[in-house]
C-alpha cells in the first residue's frame, strides 16, 4: 500500500474531507489556505485564498458547489467550489471552531469559541442564496452555550437537529425548531475532537483525547462500542463498505520529544467495528494525525497530520479479502 503524499500546506493539517462522490479531497491547515486535491492521483486542483488565520474547519455541500471554512481570524467564509472565489464572509466575535452544511445544504451551522469574554455560540445560517449581504443577515438560530465549548459538530440527515461534541466530553442534541437541548450524554472524559457519520447516518463515531473512540446511536445517543488506544485519538472514521473503523491520533504535538515513526506513535489504527479489536496499523506520519477520512467508496482512506502532509492510501487486494475470525 503505497500512499500518495499531498504536500501543499506549510503547517499542520487541521481537517480533511472528501466530497460526496469522493473525486475531490479538501484539506484545511494552520496556514491560512484550504486546498482541494484530486483524490485519485493527488494533483492539486487549487486553493481558497482569503483567510488571515489558521483554518480550523471545512465542509463541502453534497453537490460540490459550495464550500465553507471557519478560521482563527474570526471569520466564517463561503466559497464557490468551481472557481475558488469567496462568495460570502461572516465576521464573528471569536474564532470559528466548527462548521458544517446541512444535508440539503440549504443551511449551515458554525460555532464560535469561548474567548475574550465572548460565550461559545452555535449559529445556523441560510445558505440557499449567498451574496455579500450574508455577513449582515441575522442567523436563523443562535444558541449560546453555557457549559464547555463546542469542539465538533454533526447535522442529522433530516436537517432537524445538530449534535455537538464538547470540550468536557459531553455530546448534546439540539432541536432546531425550538433551539432547545433534546438530549445530552457524557461518555468521554476529555475533549471530543472529531465526530463522523457512518454511511446511512444511523450511527456516528467520536474521537477524544481520553484515548478512546466511541460509536453512538444517532437517535438516542446510546453508547454502542468503545475503541481503546494508549494515546489521544484526534479523529475517527467509519468504513462505508466494511465493519471497520480507522483511528488517527498520537501524543499531543506539545508533548512530542522525539519524533520517530518506528515507535508506532503516529499510526492509523484499524479496528473492527463490532468486535472492538485492532487488526491493522499504517505508519507514515512524522507527528500526530489530526484528521482521517474514508473515501466514500471504501477503497481508500486519507490522513492529515501535524507534519503538514495529507497521505492518501489505496487499499491492497488483501484488505478486501481479509476476514475476521469468529
């Protein structure tokens, strides 16, 4: 399994995302330019230029026409995917930590950090028609967060609720009709750095600094499975074709004293979704992995690391022939 190395970022990768077809891979990093690549051969299609700070979160809508990014320069920007031009700019009071289009892409959500006496807030905006006025419009919904800040977010498939993961390990469902909290569970002990859906949106996986990734039922936030590792998990993704999950993580960038890929600190780890057992590792990054994503066809996966590289791995035939013994 020889990876394609995508090197277009000067600083650590913060998030990677495939579009719905999987022909494009979007990457965000702490330098201020999100990139888009052809996932097949690793050729760079272009960059989205305009942010002045670290880009923390990105998302692309299901038709690959709109792209959203949130950054540490206190802006959330909307872009035209085809041209890479900025079509909307929303100025916020603190840095934008998460952003995501709803499934229909009629709406988008973004959350801001708790900083400079500003509370952490969730904003829902209308993205059907985007022009310069989007910056002055009032959001459809604005939910202030009293407790720990939001560190990851998901929309449900019917555009009726959002699920937020928080810095203290809580997961909360919000009803968008009323703007009220429906349900909340606390199964993690530390910040939830990433949440991703399975293919049909019935379950989602969370990744946390408490060294675990967990699988939840989307409807009632029931904890289904736990995948334990011995170091912080920054990202986790569910295979669309097999009962496999991939976990990416490693020591915190701050705590790394010696970077050696040999020690196996910075591997992607593959777990069986049902049996919670690890069955494979992929080495490669020279630093913690900050984001992992399966290709929508399940035949490859990508990881983005603190070393600024995105690695696209296409699975060998042995991966597809492998059967778990039970």
